[in-house]
């Protein structure tokens, strides 16, 4: 008797009854460990209730492929036969899509006029035309173009074309909270009319009201957090019409194991008619980051988890992945954007007399503290971090030393071990610093900002600082320029505060002619925020070693949409003979390296913008710290 494969859709059960003469321990192990079957009375069964159709097809195919390869006989009951037929049809469909995707790589794209929608008004850049054609041609695709390349515009162009062809009726976008403004503003540029975007936000009752009234709406946007809470309602929404489902900043579902967002988003995928993923950094940590993103597009592209995990262990993993995934993504690289070359201006500032004394004391105290520090790995890691932050504070504004750093969760030096290495008069000077001296960089930032503003009534300035107290000081000193201030404690959007929030302040900076300055913390103004249409000058009061945060901040004003004649200027304030010089040198080294990586497809590019991360990987953090101590010793000598 052959092995029987039985599928009963009524009870959501797939069963395998091995024949008496069939015995293969490896196969039985795979059934139980890899595919999740349970064994009872020599029969293996799998509850399929929580499996997607594609997952079920894949499991059945793998079982059948085993019997074929081992030349073992098997039979399918009626339910299993119908399931296998659907699985084969799905496999053939995938093969046709792959064939079409490969053809698009080999063929030159038609001119924009041949595939652009009449309703879409914006003129595409030449390098955007082929990706738009690609997104319009296959039902699941990725756009991994670098930050600032216009991915939102390309999706709107493809969406408009698909609507004209009646292949799509509506669109759902899932992304970070900050993404809403970008999609809202780009809609106006693309279609020259007020945005028709419904934001799925608010408490559960408010969100349910949006879902209940969704029939006459067209474009919806929500966050990954909300999607993880509303999976069932979103599935209903997606199945109510022909939806294009877009994941913006799709690296947010990168987690390979145990990620709630990843699991929810993969559930939603099958209910969408077409799918697109967008991110400029598809591999922020390692190649495992790709699995969830491509599984969202189609599991057949990248294969099961275990198989993918084994693949990336190979030495030639990069080459294999590039070949396998190439048909399904497009990537515009940084060197293809044809943007105006920005001007980088390093402005050396001399510390004030008191600040100079405090820094010299902190330099000496730091070296003494290290000399007597206990040799505990965890303690030393925390100490290295504290040392870097204290030196950053001293170079930026010594009064910061007297209070706990809420940004980095580092205590005041008055309550720390290092205080015993600091002379009492210097301790008193730190306590009273704000009454005795204005930090030289604060004065320089204010002076440069006012000089820029004087150049014309349309000029606006962006000022960056990693320290919140500095933002508040600048806000007072520049109050006549009607500034807005953005940092972590400012509510993100109207859901958190309907009256005052980051979106409101960004909108004010972009639309209110009297608001000439934005003073921001880069951790709170990272990905998905575009300011290039109103601001071309950025002043950096201070920076950490976090290169991802730095690169993201540069891109806020240097993006697609600029004219070749636009002049983009960055001003870096660096206090002489301090950690500022080390940070400036290391960040430029990292920027050069990251620009090179951004021109590759699947290199690890960590664009982490979390403010609390002051460096990068553990190795990078140690290297940065070693550079700081080396230069401290040289100066001390």
C-alpha cells in the first residue's frame, strides 16, 4: 500500500499515513521538527488553520517532492489532490512572474510617456522611469533606492498607472510614524491636488470607525505598531477591494525570529492584490534582515527560514542572493541621483576661558578615572560611554555636566565617581557655568544662523544638537525668528497630542514664512522627513559618533527635488583641542565608507537613528573610544 496524503479543509487538517514498508527516520524528523507535524498511531497530522495558502502549498510541495525524489509511491485523496492542483498553479504563476521580472532586467524600459498615468502630473527623473515601469509590471516588487531618491514619488506614479489599467483600486501604506508627512506632501506634488489619504490612527473606537467607513476611501496609511494591533481589521480592509499594500521603511520588519511586527505583516500579505516594499537600507544588521522583507513579497522568492539561514552561512552567500533576488528589486544608488554637490564647512571655534579650564580638568580626570577603574567588562563598557558623553558635554556646553543627561541616561558628574578627580573650584564653576559664560558654540551657531537669515526673506535654517538643553537655549536666543524645537519628548503626531506635536511643528517650519529656524535633535527627526523644499542650510552644534544618525540628518535637506543651481551648505562647529575634532574626523571616515556601501546592493549599512546609540557596533564603539583616549593622552602630554 502506498503512503496516503489526506487533506480535510473542513477541519483544517493535513495528514500523512506512511505505508507499512516505508521507513525513513530523516523524513519523519523533517515532518515533526521542520514542518510542525505531530505523530500519533503512526500517522502524522498538521493543523493548517493558522497557515496561509502559500505556506500550505509549500509544505505539500515539499512532502510530494520527497516521495518523487526517493521514488516512493503515494496517493492523494480528493482534498489533497485539489490542494496540489492549486499549489502547482501557484508555482506556475510564480515562474511566470519571475520570467517577466527577468525580461524587465534585460530590456530597456519604454519612455515615461508610454506608461505614465494622465492623472500623475510630476515629471519623473530619468533614473526613476525604469523603476516605475518595473513596479507597474509585476505584482510584487522591492525598491531599495538610497534615502532621498524619491521612492514615494515612484510608488505614486506606479499606483496611478495601475489604477488606469484597473489592476488596482486602492492602496494601504504601512510605515513609521514620520512617514505620514512625506506621503501627504508628495501626493500634492505628484497629483497637484489635495491629498486623499485616510490616516488609520486614534484609539480603538476611532480606528474601528475608520474601518467601518472605508468603502468610499482610496488611500490609507498606518504605522507598524497599529498594524500589529489591527491585523484582523486590516485583512478585512484588504480583502474588500483590489489593494496595493506598501511597506515603507520595510527594514522595520527585519527581525528574523520572534518579531511581532514581522509575523503580523506576513499575515496581511496574502490579502493584498499587489505588494511593494521600500527601504534604502535593506540590510541594517546582517543578511538575515532580508528574509521577512522578501517573504512578504512572496515566500517562494527566498525560501523557508531554515533553508535561508543555511544559505547565508556560505562564503558565496552575497553572490547567490544577488542572483536570486535581482529580478525582484530595483536600486537607485547615491551616485546616480544627480544632486547638487553640497558644501561642507568646518568652523573651528575656540573654547571660552572657563570652558577651556573645565575641559582640561575633565581630560585629566578622565585619564585618572580610567587608571583606577575596576577591570569588569560591563563596568568598563558603561564607563567608556559615560566618558565620551561627558567630554561631548564639556566641548558643547559645560553646564550640561551638572545635570543628569536624559538623552543618554548618564548621571551628573556631581553624583559620579569622576567628581573625586575634579578640583573643587572647577566643580563650583560647572554648577554656576550658565551664569558665568555663554558656550562659544552657542554664540557661533546663533551668529551663523542670523547671517544666513539675512541673505533673503525665504531663507530658513536647520540647527542640530544631540543635547536637549542646548535646543532650549537656542530657542530662547533665536526667539525673534519664531523657531520650532523638536526632540524626543515632543509628541509624535495628533494621536499623542492633537494640539502640539512634531508633525505640527514640521508643518509650521515648512509653511509659515515667519518661522525661520528649526532646532532639532537628530534622533527625533530621522528617516522619512524631507525639508529640502524650504531649507538648504544646516548648522551642527554638536554630534556623536553615530554615523547612521549623521547620514540621515544630512539627507533631510539633500534629496531628489533640488535644482542643480541650489546651494546646500552644512556648517560643523568644532571646538579646538577637544573631542569635537575626534568626532569630526571619525564621522568623515565613516561617511566615506557608508557612501561606498550605499552604492552596493546588500552590504550591511546601519542607519540607526536612536539617539541613545552614540557609536555603532561594539567593535566600532571600541575603536571610537580608543581614538578619544589616544588624543586625550597626546594633548595631555
